[in-house]
C-alpha cells in the first residue's frame, strides 16, 4: 500500500515559504467505495435476485419456492390450531360460567329456605353482578370475544401488512 497522507489544519510552520503561484501536490489516485444493500420482506426474493440465485446455484429457485410453500402450509396449520384452541377455551368458559350460575342459584334457594335470606341475597346479588359484568365486557368489544393470545403484540404469528411501493422504488415504469 502507498503512504497515507495525513491532512491537518495546522498553521504553516515558520521557515521557507512556498511561492504563491505554486499549487500544492494533490494525489492522482482517488478511490471511491460504494456499498449497495438490498432488503426484501417475505419468503420470496424479488425476481432479479431470484434469477441470480438460479444462475449461481442451479435448482436454488425451486428450493426457495418449495421453502415458501412449506412455510405457508405451516402458517395455515398453526392458525387453524390457534383458532380451534380459542374456540375450545370459549366453550369451556361458557360451561364453567353456567356451572357457577347453577351453584349460585342452588345456594340462594337453599339458604333462603333455611332462614338465611340476607346471605342468600348477597350471593344472588354478587352472582348477578358477575354475569352482568361479563355481558357488558362482551358488548364493549363489539359483541365478540377476542381469540388472540393473551400475550398481545408479538405473541402470535406476524400478520401481513399492506405496503405501498412507488414506481421509483421498484424501477418499474
């Protein structure tokens, strides 16, 4: 490698001065480095990169397509299982709620029959408040109970997003 020149902004040293019409020495070789990066979203690369992969390694395009199909199949299966699980949880919750209501009603009838009307009224009132609260909670979410995992964002599979791409970004006329 050649010598590295250190450029500094020091004031000129005292000593012989350079004539005014003399220009400083400028290196004749200039190097320019360009870094190009490409990114894409989804299992399949853009067509140009897809074609380059096939040129570099024969059969790679088919392997990439096969991988994308397997990923799609897996996602569909996973979402089906998640939906079945959420449906099962809903049914189980409804049956347990029904059981609690029956126990509350039985307790209320039994206690009021044996002279404990105040205790029966408290149990009936708390049961009614619980049922009413659950119905109001369902109404506030649009009448539908959420089938999403309790973890919220990031706990399930990523959902596809619509992305607008301009003609300049794609290079397509």
